[in-house]
C-alpha cells in the first residue's frame, strides 16, 4: 500500500524543538490523529508528556509515542465485539475492478509463480502440510460484500468470496487460543492480526472478487479479507501463514502504524 503520511494536525511544535526529531516520529503522530480514537484525551496526553520530557532525546520521544499508540491498540481491542457484523451492501454497489494498493507502484508488480504457488503453514498448527491453490479453491466458499477502508482515507465496496478463516484454521488444527496470526506474501509484504479478528464471522481467505478468481494485480491467488480491519491489515499474495503467541509485527506496523487498526 502506498501510504502518504500527512503532516500531523494534533501537534504544533514550540520554538526551539528539534524539528528532525518530530519528523522522525511523524508516522506515529499521524496515526494517532488518523484513528481519532479518544482524540481529545490522547492528544492532550501526548502533548503533556512531550512537554515533560527532553524532546532532543530521540529514544524518549519514540518511547512516549509508541506508548500512546499502544494505548490506542488496547482501547480498540477492548471495544472489539467478536460476533458483531460489519455493514453489508448490495451487488449494485460493488466497485469493479477492486482498487490496486500496495507499498509500491503497480508498474513494479511482479506476477506470482502460478505453477509453483503454495500456502506454507507454521507455528501452532497440527497439520502443517502446504496447500495448493486448487485445494483451497475446492473448499466451501463464503461471500461478503463489505467496505474496504484504507488508512489513507479512501474506501470502496467490494464483493469477496473464499474459505472462512475460522473454518480453515479448525481444519488444519490451529490453536484457536493463540494470540496472533502472521501472514507473509510473495511481494515481500507481511502483516498480522489478533486471533479474535481472525475468528470473526466476516474474515475469510479470499480467492475471488465479484465471483471471479482474484488476478495478479489484486492479490492472486489468496488474500486476507476481513471486514473488521483497515486495508493494510489485509495482506495480498499470501504465501505463508503462522499461528503464534509471539508478537509478529508487520510491514507497516514495524514502521509505526497502529497494530490493531480495527474499524
């Protein structure tokens, strides 16, 4: 996903503050602003803490901003309702084709090796045998017409179908009490979600869009599609999945974006 990080609107530096320090931490500040969760309290708290520390100390500023971001994650996870369904829409509202988004331009996209693609499994899973695309296509499908919301501010209605992730995890003997699921992708991307979101009824491993197989520009042959997360939490071109209790991070999460990032 190409993320254009806006200048943070919640922070106005005082005279004498090292601008380079603030620039280094703009992603975390912008993310706090974008999520708008407890905006007033979080913003005031961040300002209060910043005025109480030496802002020339990069480690201290980074620690404070990460603490606020972690607080955001905690609040979102507490507000999350495991069985509450996101709004659904009609076929007439579906955007075709879906919008391309990645951390690079579409001209840099490298097609997936269709002949040799496999989904590798690791971690807290009893049956770690890899799956071919044909095996996944043969599984019962579930379809959802839901809104895709990007952290950049745009959205669209998409029609996704594929195997329900909870059913797939049960089929392979995954530990459903584990904390995280990590996804790795053919284009070098990675991302992770909490187990509660993975088990949500509207979370699927999507193989089709508008009832047609997903093609290379949009994540062939497998992508995560969950209605309860922002777009960057839905990895495409998935090649590996790991169930783990060790915090796995992710491409954008490791760069300062909120890990939970729920809707």
